[in-house]
C-alpha cells in the first residue's frame, strides 16, 4: 500500500508544478502584453489626438503654416535624435522662451494652438516631440522617467542657442506635465522661471488604473515592474511627479478639469498643496475631461496664464487668441 501512495504523491507534485509553471507563464505573458501596449506599440497605428480641421484648431494651424518656424534637433543621453519646432518671436529683442511639452500618444504639432498663444504674448516658442513620438527617435516611452532627462537637454540647448539670459516657461500637458514636474528635481539652469502644468498626475500607476477603469490592472504591476526593470532599468514606482513637487520652488499654474477620470482633481490639489513654491495657482475647469481644459474654456485659461506670468516675463501682446 505504500508504493501507490508514493506514486500518487509524485504525480500530484508534478501536476502542481506544471500548473504553477503555466500560471506564472500566463501571468508574465499578460504582463508583457500590457507592457507592449503601454510603452512600445502605444502609437501603432498612429493616433491623431488633434484634428486641425476642427474650427477650434483650424486658425492656429493656418497660422503655423504661415509662420517661419524651423526644425531643430538634439541628441539624447542615450543617442536618440530628438526633434522640435522653433518659432521665433515677433519681438526680436525677446529673451522669453516657452517650451511646450505634449502628452502621451501626442506630438508637437498637436500643441500648435498653445504655441500660438505664447507667440502672441511675444515669446519664442519651442514645440517638442518627446521620444518615440512625432519626429523624434525612440522605440518606447517611459511616462516621464527618461523624458525628464531629455527635457533637461532641451533646456540646456535653449540656453546655449538662444541666449544665456533666456527666461524660460515650460508648458506641459498630462505626461508632458509629469515630465515638467520631474525635471525640476534635476540640476537645471535657473533660467526656468515658470511652469504651466495641465492635467499632470501624482504617480503613473494610479493613472493607468483610472484611465482603463480596471482595478484588476494592479494585479499585474509586479510583473510589469519586473519586465520594465529588466529592459529599461526603472520601475513605475519611480514615476512619481509628486515626489519632485515636494521640493519644487519654481512658480507654477496647475490647470485641471473637474471631470477628468484619468487624473482626478484630487491629484491636482495634492500637487498644489505639497509644493513649497511661494507663487502658485490652481485653475479648475468645470466639467472638463482629461487635458481638455484649454479647449473647453480657452479664454479663461489664457487669461489666467497671462495673469500669473505678467510680472515674470516681458509680455508685449496680451489679447486673446480669438480676438484677431
């Protein structure tokens, strides 16, 4: 009677091990699929977040076609060619520059209407294509973790190219806002004088869960972190803009929609509260969804930006983009 029991135990053990291996393999297969969708194939096929034929964007796109902008490129710390669009100021004496940073799945030309807003105030403008977006090289995005180093390079490039006395405003949207917040923790020139943070998240993992309306995604965070660390040497826990805002003293304005599900207003309020900056403002756009505050109430957003920066930058024109 002993031998059958032993054989049965071994058979059960083999089944248990086999089932465990299959379960682990299945878990990491799903985690790898999520990783690919989030970080690698997120723009395949290409996503057009802005329709330039839409009445809201049409005039600014026409303006861009008639503006003497130039392509500019820099090289990232990991040897990627990063692309941007430089728009000179109508005021040849201007030493103000607005660096505009788009969000996830977007590109520099999606931010033309924001670029025009700053251009009409007299700024020089630099519209960036983040890595793996637009015309910039790259096979993956990191939601701000590597992009913050890219942004630092853009800041240094701007100071070297357009003047050491440059006064810089950085305007970031969503992932671009996260990148903007995170670059403040690096050794950047004190030329950066103001930040406009549109729909920036406190930390990326909560944004993933909120955007996909699935708390089950949390189950795969350990697997995702394992894959991301093995490939890119960081984990998602490190992508926490709020950590950088706790030490940020650069003046800023937060723009946040009250109907934003991916980045709820509570995130904006936390980011506002934790920063020790003396000059800070928060603008809540009623019933506005993620990153649509400027589209839903452009005049309010523009006038608030202008009010916040008028004592920092040499604003030559102050009228609304809608008032030609």
